[in-house]
C-alpha cells in the first residue's frame, strides 16, 4: 500500500498537508503545540515540557488542561484530512508519530548534509542538486504563525542554515562555471544581508570569473563602506585578500583540491584496569552490543559517582579491540576537561583519524558531517566519558552500524534514541570484600577477614571508595586493617580518609554537585543534614518552604544526578528515597559550609511543624485515645490538602511507614537544639495508644531522647508529658509493673533503664 503523502511543515507557516490539502489546526497555541512536537518527531514530550515551551516558562494555572484541549483541537483538524493517528498520547505526554523525512525542517537538514558531503568531495553536480532540493522546501519565514520563544530561536537557526545553503549552491555553480546563475543568486543575498562577508566574497569571485572585474571591485568598495558605516569595522582578512587578488589578477581556482587521506586506526583509550573485578553481567551487556544488529549500537553506562562507570567502559572497549580493528576513539566530556565541547572533540577525533588539521572546517555541523563520513564503513569503538546531557554527544555519534558507542553518565540519557541502558549500583557485601581483597592483597586480608568486611561496609560498597581504601593499605603495609577500619568508623573524618593521590570521593561527588541548580542544591544540603533513614518527597516541601510539586521536582533532580537513591515504595504506594552514607556525609559538609544557622533552624522547625500536624491528623482518627494531653507548644503547619488526604486515608499505615523517620527526627531535634519540637511531636503521638502500638521499639528510643532533652533543659512540664508517655507505652506492652514505678527525687524511670 502506498504511503500516505503527509507532510509536516515549518519552513513557512506551521501546518500539516495531506497531498495539497492543508489541515485546519486552529489558532496560534495549537500550532505552537504542533511546532514543539515537530522539533523531534517520534520523541515523547511531557506535558510539563510542552507547557514551558508554549507559554515561555510563564504558563497560566490551567496550562496543563489547555494542552489537552489543544491536542483535541489538533486531532479534529488532522482527522478531517485522515491523519488524526499521527498525534499519539504516550505517558507522560504526546508525540508526533511521523517519519522524520516527512517533516520539512528535518528533510532540509538531510539535504544540506548530503550536499555538503558531496561538495567536500568535489561532486558539484550532486551537491548543487541537493542544495536546490533543500532550498525548494522553503515557503516563507520558518515557524510562521508561532510566536513562542523556542520557535523564534529555532527559526533564527534555520534561517542562517538557509542562507548557508544558498551560498553553498552558488559556490557549486561557480565551481562548475555557471557564473551568471551564481551572480544572480548572490546579488539578491548580498542586498538582503549586506554584512555577510562570505556571501559578498562569493559574489566578488563570481563577478571576476565572469569577466566583470570592475563590478567585483565595486562590490568590495560598497561592502567596505557598509561595514564601516554600520559597525565601524574594516572587512575581514579573507575579503581583503580576495580584493588584493582581484586587483593583481591572481584569483585562483574557486575550490582547491584536498589531498587524499590515508586511513589510520587511532588508539585513544586510557589504560585498562589490570585487576578489574566483578560486574560480569554489565560487561556482557556492553560487549554483547557488538552482536545487537542495531543501526548504531549505543550503550549508556549509568550510575552514581564512584560506581566505576568509566572503568567499565574502558575495560569493555579494550575487550572489543579485535572485534573493532579500525581503532578506538575516546573523549572525556566532564566539566573540568579540556575536551568537553563537541567542536573540540570532533577536531581531535578527525585528526586522530588522519584528517589534516588544515582541512578541518570551522563550522561544527560541517565537522560532524566530515566525522560521520570519515568513520563510515569502519569498525570502531567510540567511548564518550562523563557525559552530562544528550546535547553534548549528538554530533559525536557515528551514523554507521559498524561502530559501537559506549557512553558513561550519571544521567540515564533517555533522549538518545535506541540506546541500551546499563545500570551500575554499589557492590553487594561479598563482591565489595572480594574487590578489597583483590586490590589490597589476599594474604593481607586473610589476617583480618571480619575487619575487611567492615571496611567494605564503611565504604558503602562504592568501588571508588574501596579502591582508595585498598590503595591506602598498599601504601602502608605495616598498617593493620583494624586501624583503617577505626578511622573510617569516625564519620567526621571518613571522607578525609577516602582520599589518596588523585583519587578522592569528594572529587567524584563534586561533579554531580556542581550541576545542581540553586533549589535542588539547597534541598540537597537540608535533606542530608536532616539525616533520615529514608523519606518521601513531601519532607522537602516544608524544608524548602515550597509546594509539594516543586519539592518533588527538586528531589527528582537529585535522583537524576545520582546524589539520591530510590529506596522503594511504602505501604501507601509513595516513593521513598535514601542517601548513600558517603553522599550524606558530603552533603552535610556542604550544608554546614553554605547554609546559615538561622536558615537551618527555620527549615527544621517547618519540618517538625508539618510532621506534628500530620501526626495529629492521624492520631485523632485512630481508636484508643485515652490520655488528656496538654496543648502543643509548636504552631501547627497548614497541611497541603493532598498530604492531609494521604494521612486520613490510612492513618495507621501512614504512621507505620513514617515511624523510622519520625524517630530519627526526634533525635535530630535534640541534636540540632530544637527540643521543643520533639516534645510537641511526642505529645501528639501520646494522644493515641494505637499510634504507639505501631512501633513500640521506635517510640521507646524517641521517648528516651525526649526525656533526656526535657531534663537537660529543666523543662518539668515536658518531663511530666514524656513520663506519661513512658507509662502509656509500658501499659501498651502489658508491662504493668514498669508502668507505675515509684518516683525518686522527682525522676521517673527511662524504659531503657
């Protein structure tokens, strides 16, 4: 069955055509939605992202609902021409399910790429035809009828590309001797864009070669006058040199022949790790990509800092050297690297592939085209290390199935179509000890096997930390393992101990930390200092004094940068999060350095106020309230209706899920000097024996701490409240003899005593 002749157009007024019939797409906003989706056909754009694009980051409150309305409008218009199915709903948003070749700005880019490749190989007839096809797609100003910022920015880029294509066609016409056609084309361009020196130079060359030397010199004088008048500058070196050559009659051939390049097999990989340990499944997943049959096999090795992503990628690339005999390319794209930019990396790769530096174009797009053409047909491994985002590597991806690309990144880089994700987590205890044994020496570890387990545990199963600990042991052969374990046990100096030579846990974590925007960085500081065993994202809302949605976004950004782990879901179906011990220590350091005491105190008081309100909301809805408890001493927070609804739906389940966090918050209240909050929180809990029954062991710890805090502060009212709670807890445990002990000196017993 022939393919439906559907075209999605943006090189002029935005629209959809079936044959020559235009679909009725409605007003500017539905067209803006279509324009956003056509930027990347067949890629899902989330509703939140569409909202930002359509309203330039200033959406109305009803924006999400309006997006759905605009989708319905578009579908009605598309349905009238039999194309409603191209607009697909797919969580978390929508995609435009059309062949990219049927989107005119994509087709334009493909024609231009083919033209430039043919132009570079001096196949001017082919190049000129491709340029004509590209230019022929234009019907007016790009993204016409859409005023959103993203459309204006993309239109400006496309317009520049159109001018470059016009210049490319004229250059080919000059090379083939069609001077009149070139001069006619270039005259209009120079009139419309008098400051483009490249265009003016081509016109001067075309005029001169067609026998119009005087007109060529006049074109130069006119251009010089315009430049001086408008921007106060003389023409550039190339235009001045061309002017001199025209004066001297020494203008050479329009295009110089490029010497034939001799293919080389680059070997750019760092040294492999001789004692590589474990990760058998991940190694097989990456090396197995060589047999995948994908158009361009791409493996994204993702994980937190220190999990060994770079080590694994380089190890796999070395293992595959015989499978990809035409060489290995490697680039470190981390923030501190000298090769982090695509243009710089493309230049390095091309020079390593045997391209003469003098032959490298200045334009990044042309560099990328030359790179893809150079590696085409070769069997190579390309390792792109420490990638921060998809945009960093798009131009570095070969277009050939003969090449394997291995990317390492903290992010999962879901935007790279067709990539296979290989996740790295921390090592389980046996594998962590095995790694320490291999690095530090089996004989050394055999003398203190239990201590070796402790060191691996204190390193949190993080390969980089284990490698550093082993290096310290090798550096100090006289040092007992117990001595290192004792130093690592002190959380105040653990990060100091996990540093040797140029290896440091802090440096690894710094990469992700430096990518944080202000709000998630503030959240990182406060959450690590709060030091909960695990938590739901709502905790970040009172900490940051923001909405639940903004808090959730900040927490998810921490997850995306691998500074926070997903611990699972609780009984209420909420996602719970947990910091790795070393990440928590690092974050606490940063918090104490960058956050003021007043900010910390205010943030923690807001958390306790919210928690107290939630506990009381749960407590009054549970059976068994028997105690008359004094009123609270900390103002209650006004709960977000969604939080209140969660608590009310299952108060017992909510308390069960939050018990470990509540107990830890009582401890932190005492440690941070916010004792009145812990006392009020305990008071709230005591209003229902059922709440205590949810976690007697946890509440025992919390009550003991609160009692210590009350006595230290000399707060007898609080002490009476806590002692009441201790008695109630004994009663709930049927420990009646301990529930009513005799008092001595005004001091009641602690449950732990």
